[in-house]
C-alpha cells in the first residue's frame, strides 16, 4: 500500500538571461545573485521539485543549447526564465521554438526595495528585470508560447507558492504524458458523456488508454496469495472502523474485496498502468463489483480510478493525486446525485454507489460496511461509508469530448457538513456549496456540457488545474464566485471559436 513520490528525481531548469555587453564584473554579479535566488527558492519547502540553475544565457547559441537540453532531459519537467539584466529577445527565438517543456516567466529582482539614497547607474545597469522581462515577454507572446507568469520578489511567500503550484502542474503533465489507463471492459451502455476519443487523448495528453478483458483480471484474482490478502485485511482493520460481521460471519466476503484489490494492483503494476476503470455491466466471473478495493486505488496507491468505463475521469483523478502529493487532502471520483434547494441552505450532494475515495478527507474514521447492491448481478460488496470533511476552495473538474477538442470544466466549491445524519445512506458522500450559488453553478455546468462524473480535489485548487490546462493547451471553463450566466455563455462561445481554430496541440 504505497503511493510512490512522483516528484523524486524531477528537476526544473532555471534560465537567467543577460548579454555579453555588460562585461565580466556585471555578469559575475548576475551569476552570484542568481545563485542566491535559486538557493532561496529551493530552501522554502514550498516548491516540491528541485530548481537547477544553469549558466547565465548570453547568446542565441547558448539559449538554443539550453532549451534543447531541457527538452531532451527526461528528468526536466519545466523551465523558469528570468532576465536579470536586459537580454535582447531575438536571441531567444531559436531556443524557444525547440522548447517542449512547460515554461514559467518569473518577473522578479534581487533587491526588494529601491536603495533610494545610493542608487546610481551601476545599480541600474545590473538590475534591469523590469526592463528585460518585458522584452522577453514580448517575444514569448509573439511566438504564441503558453506560459505561466509570476510577478513579485522571490522572497514573497505568495511567489514561492505560485511557483510551487506550477511545479505541481508540470509534474501532473509529466504524469499525463506517461500515463497508461487500464480499462477492464468498456463504457456503461448507452451513456454519452463518459465516451471519448482515446486516440485523440494520446495525441493531446500523451496518455495511453487501452482495454484488457475482465477475464485477464480474473486470472490475476485467482493467483493472489493468502499472505497478500491478509496484509490488506490488516490494513483495513488499522485504518477503518470495520463492522463486526465483516470480521466474523462475513469475513470471506471481505476477503473477496481484498483479493480484488490485490489483483487490480498487481495487474496494473505488471503493465505499468497508474489509472484504471471498471464497469458493473462487465464483470465476467468476478464475484463482486470492486467496492472498498476501488475506493483505495487513489487513497492507498495514488492511482486514478473511475467507474462505468469513464477513463477521462480516471485520468483526472491520477493527475489530481500527483499534483497534490504531500499535501492534505487528495483526489477522487465524484458524481452529482441530489440537490438541497432549501433557501439559504442550497447545496449539491455528490456520491457514487460504491467508489468515492476517502483520499479527499473524512469527518470521521470511515466505516467498512457491507450492503446489498442492486446492480451488477453479483454478491454484496463491502464498501467504505463516510462523509467528506469540510473544505473551502475545493474543486470539481470534468473532461468532455466536444468532437474536435476536449473541454475541461471546473467549479470552485466549498465542502460542508450535512444538515442531517444520512444514517441510512450506505455509501460515501460529500456535500458542497457550489460557487457562486447552486442555481448559477448548475446552469453554467449544464450550459458547458459538463459531465455527471467529476474529479474532486481537496489537495490542490483552481490554480493547479488552470496551470495544467494551459500546459496541455486544452480549453478550460471555470465557474467561481464571480461567474454570471450571460457572461459565461458568451465566454463559452468565444472559447469554442478559439479552440476550434487553434488546434496547435
């Protein structure tokens, strides 16, 4: 039961721009101050990926060599560029055109305050970021290269946090480009929004989405040894409030879930997969639909999981888990189920018949219970029953195939406690207040064609997903506290035009 650190061995290259015009002494100071800045950023603990300072870039050939190296290095997941002095932007063109890694433009400077009484032309000559970063910004915009821009002194905690969020998005993108999604069976019959173009997904995201017969999973199920089952059962007992019958009269039924969990993990690891889907309509000879086994894919292994063949949401859950690694909270499949329309208490209840993961945080220790399941035609599956813990600024994200492009849709929400016990509901659930309101959020979600399946993340918020979408070159529509339906509809129309015309990725 391990979630491997996705940041281990990853680096972000730090490029400092200048030019030979300034002479040896100035360039020496540029190098010294750049070293202090990068060392300071690395020491904050807010950036999960190590920043690697490279020699100051002073020529077109040097820039191209840097960008070619960054693009070719599999450990490099992004590039930060900062102009300490003025750096003529034409020397950056050839290099930027070969860059294939995400780019962040940092608009900072070594000094925090202008030295009012001592500033002279030597100081002005050395510290020209306000000047040089504008030149660099022009050429990046002219070339049409997406990038994140962070402005402020490098010691500002907000600057460090925003760089850290972008680093998390870069890692999520790196994961997407190397991800394998394992599908056991196909989509739930006749459902539209969970369908999607798997070939296009590999072109756009680099993610490989393929199908394995459920009977192959059955083969793994039959090979699971007692020791692995016992280890998983012990983990259940350590982490959850297991109802007595599952440790006594119905222990064999709980062992089915443990065996299915082991089979799923073993098969995924053997094939290098980090996300998976199943479908209650396609279980072959599996004794049960995975319940707690599926819920633990994100929380215990960091894997993506979604139900009913929805590989797009499974992919998002894996990306969300990677971006949020090491932070409180996590990512899980979520599904809109029921509204509370009481005035002043409007909220949305999300759930699923079995598979919402406790990775998003729980109010109390999850209970491991067993109940009948009216679909799938299999025996009763054990599942974790819990209510998600309150969390301000969580997000629910969906991906829809809009024919010629993918659309990401995100709503910023506040997870809240329920106003009743929900004691008869035998599944995991979350209650949230959508921003700006339930009515507006639902109207805009429907307008955008958002899915009923989403990825809820409580570890990372909107900025990480915005960074991820920008890196991927994928349309993202956001519903938040400032959303107004007419303006949102207009923005959708403009976004559709832009993304239909611009198929650069």
